[in-house]
C-alpha cells in the first residue's frame, strides 16, 4: 500500500514539474526581456522632465514598448531597396572583421533558424535518403510541376534540413512517386528537426506514419 502511494506521489510530482517548468521558464524569459530591454532605454526617458519622475516600473514598460516600436521601424526601413543596400553594406564590413565575423554569423544563423519563413515550406515529407531503407524528413519547397527532359516523369523540389539548424541542408530533385507526404504540420516538422526528435508528443508520434 505504501509503495502504491509513493508511486502515485512521484507521478503527480513529475506531472507538476512538466507543467511548472515550461510555464516558469516562459514567464522568466519574458520578465527578463521586459526588464533588460526596457531598462536599457530608461536613461533616455530621464532626459525629459515630464517623464523623469515616473516610477522605475512604468519607465521599464515604456522602454520595452519603445524598443518594440524601434524593431518595427527598422524592419520597415530595411524592407525597401535603400534599406537592403545599407544592411548589405554593413554586413560586408562586419564580415571583414575576424572575430566579430564569427559571432555575427552564429547569431544570424540562430535568428534565421528561430524565425525561419514557414510560408516557403509547403508540406512535410519523407524521402529515402541517403540510401534505400533510411528515411529523411524534408519539405516540399515548390508544388509546381518539374518534368524530366522527355516530359514523362514528374519531380518534386525537396529541401532536407540538418539538425538542429534547419537553415543548412540539401536541396534535391526527386521523382514524385518516391516522395511520401506526412500527416504533420510545418511547425511540427520543424520542431522535430530542431529538437533532434526530443520534442515529440504522443499525438505527433501516432501521425508520423511512413
């Protein structure tokens, strides 16, 4: 009887941890972002007489909101031709600096991996790669018909990303009949690849049929 109680208590404790840890980390990271990014701009608000006497907490929230506005403005400015040219020019200068170049490249790859453009990925598929009997997860990049030179065979353009960084990988042309479409969403496919299969729930596992 005592062993059964301990077993149930252990199960409840682990279930509680599974709920609390992700929630706690989310709250902590959000709080860290607000306080650090918002606090970074507080000295700017102190310049204005009508703002300098406001409580620290209010200034932190205002700083965070201003930081978000700045990000949106930079995104809008760099979407145009002149903005893209300026970003390219700055990147070219950064990539000439030995140590800073490595830091910048790593940060850019991480950012691209997190904010990968899901619209360019059409469907999650499995293909036999690098040899028969071994399947690799990939994405259909273009659903337009790609035909062989004689027009008899249809191909798909498939992107096979690497784990854990989906911004690098292989682009392959493979016959349509050799592509197995999976019953997974793009987000589920990316989650599988980025986590190396560690983050996979029971529902996703049941639908992962090849």
